[in-house]
């Protein structure tokens, strides 16, 4: 077992893994066009990630009930996610294990600790986005939405963050701008079926406009 990242050790967190580095924590194709970003892997603090890189890439969303919510978002999206030609992947904003985020030992969701952990881990997420160049980010939950909007601010002025549901952003890599879409959502496991499907129709509309094919 190796401690692969200790940036948050003073907060009682660490990324423990046998076979991967934090930026390799992507379930599915790391170069997928669509990247779903959750909040954190839910398990006991200090749990060791034992999956190999190949096991991450061979990911099947049927492995956990958390992912089944995406069936109601878009059945077509979900079926592609399960196919051999999948163009969808999943990662988490926070790579360290904890039952909840913030962890219970953060008294009353200590904002300083929360912000520091997110700031540390965002470096790994940025690495993933810059390397994989996804064309669409689906942000699952408010903390993920706020952080992505901080990293890639919406281009329009005077936008209302309470009503904004998607926007076009870009990242500059070696002097070249790579455009992509950001879709914002409340935690998909907690929104009703009507809003799940509304989210799916918005995603499907962007995919159609951008010519992103689902097999």
C-alpha cells in the first residue's frame, strides 16, 4: 500500500492506492467525450483503492446503485456507458475516501477545511480535464457545480447561478483553446424523475448540437 497523495493529511484525509495515482481515478475511458463528476468516493477514511488501471477502464456502471440514477436521466446515455464503445466516464471531485463529504470529523462543515480539501483535489481534476479533453462535463451536486464554475467561469455577464443550467466554456492547452460544455445539476440521486429527465434532455440536446455520437 502506498499513500499517493498527502496534501490533506492535516485534515485527516489521504489518497491510499496500490496501483493508481489520483489523476488516474477515472472510471471508464479516460479520454471519453463526456465526464460525469461526482463529489467523493464513499467509504471509510483510510480505505485502500485496490483496483488496477485496467479495472478502472473496464468499469461497468451497474456495479453500484449510485450510477443507476443515470438510467432515468437518459436511457440512451446509460446504454452507451455500458457499451464497449463507451464515450462516458466518471470521476469524483474529491479523490479521498470518506462516508460523507465533508467527513464527520469536520465540525459543522468547517468551511476553511472544506475549501482547502477541494482546492487541493482540484489540481488532480484539472489534470484529468486537460489530459482527457472531454467535450462535456456533467456536474453532479452543488459543491461540484460551484467548483467547476470557479475553475471555468461562465462566459456571460450578469448570469444568475440559481437558474443557470449549462454553459459553454473553454480551456487553453499549449496555446490552443479547447471548447467544452458544462451541465450543472443538483445531486442526481436526490432530484425527482421529472428533473432527471429534464437534465437528460438538456444533455442530449448538447450532444446533438456538438455532433457527439452515442453508440
